[in-house]
C-alpha cells in the first residue's frame, strides 16, 4: 500500500532533521572537541589557564585586578590597565565604556557624578602619577583630576558678551580650576542645575604635551579583559615594585623584558607585557616579604 504523498514528505523531512541533528549537533561538536584536545591546542581550548603551585590563578588571555579589598593597588604587583567590564575584568560584563572624544562633561547628581571619558582619563592619570611618583598631569585636566571644561554663557546665546561661566565638572563647594574667564568669575557646578545653555569650552592648562603616564594606563580596552599593558606602562611601575620587594630596579626590569612579546608576525599590533605572568615570575623569583 502506497502512503499518501504528504506523509512521505513528512517522513523525508523527519529523516533529514534526524540526520543533520546527529551530524551537526553530536558528531561535529565531538570531533571539534577531540581535535581541540590535541597537544599544542589543549591549553588554548581550555581557556589558557595559568597555574601556580598546582592551582589555577588566572588565564593568560584574560586580565585581572591586583588590588586590595578597598580597590587600592597592591604596591608589590604590576597593575593592569583600567577595565570597563563590570567592576573590572568581569567575564559576565565584558564591554567597553562606549564613550568617545566628545564625552567631556560629567553628569552631576546629589548622589555623586557619572564621569565623562575626559574626567575618567584625568582622574586615572592623577592616581597613577601619585602611585608611581611621576607627574600625572595631562592637557585639559584640572589639578583635582577632572576634565577642565567650562560652560560659557553669552548675552546673545552663542555670541556676545560673556555673562556667566561655570566649571561644570567641579561640583560645589569645589574651587574652580580657574578663577575667571573673559573677566567673569567662574562658578562651581551645582548638582541638578541645567547648564546646557552655555557653550562647552575646554581649557588646556599648563600640563606638558606628553604626559609621563602612558595612554593604556588611563584608558580601558574594547573588551575590558585585555591581559597586557604596554612596555612603557610596565617600565613606569618598575621602581615602585622593586622598592616594595626590596630588590633592584634592574632586576625587576629584566623580568619585564623577559615577559615582553613583540608584534604578531612582526608587524601586527604593538609589543605587550602580560601582567599576570610577570607578577607570577616576580613571586617566584623575588617573593614579597611585607
């Protein structure tokens, strides 16, 4: 007895579904998993886990923080770059800040402030400068580590006589980074007040054109999980780490150079230093005695 055509079509469709389920849903994943466990591929496929004394301490391809319970840098360790992933290197919140060059004005509220990209860079540079004992000033930053930005009000809207000036990133009762602008006294900013009628104006200040603090020390990576820092940022931290561990800067610098990798294929990307591996080498060769 010949089955109706619609039944044979459904049977054929079911066979196809079952066949591709076995091939693509079972066989292919098993084959890929088996290949990934071959020597030379196993470590990468399993997350590039790094171990110390037989225990996993992190991943070679994912950064982590080296701070205490209060979020302060541990002086005996090299510090990673900033991270916008959650509270820092959160695998469940990998992301960038999505802030661009035009993010220069903070959002003030009675509960605090949401910092613009400029103020984040300024505050981080100030903190790194204090930690490493160098000049952390940058152009367009205030001495208290915020973006040096004014809202300038004119008598005719965008033009005309200056009638009012507000340092919009410095919440009252802060003292404005400049006392006057165009002959008008500069005010501190009040949380919740609307200053959108003023013209945004940045003030360069007297900071050197090239800051002593490298760019990767004050900006987060796109993923928020970058495990590397630039050789320049690593070298900036050498003196602090050497002093904390009671060894010479030359000995620590040698470890930095040993953990510095070059450009991929000789021309892609920039040289980098894996912070976790460098800190593990420090612990192995120069244990912290503090």
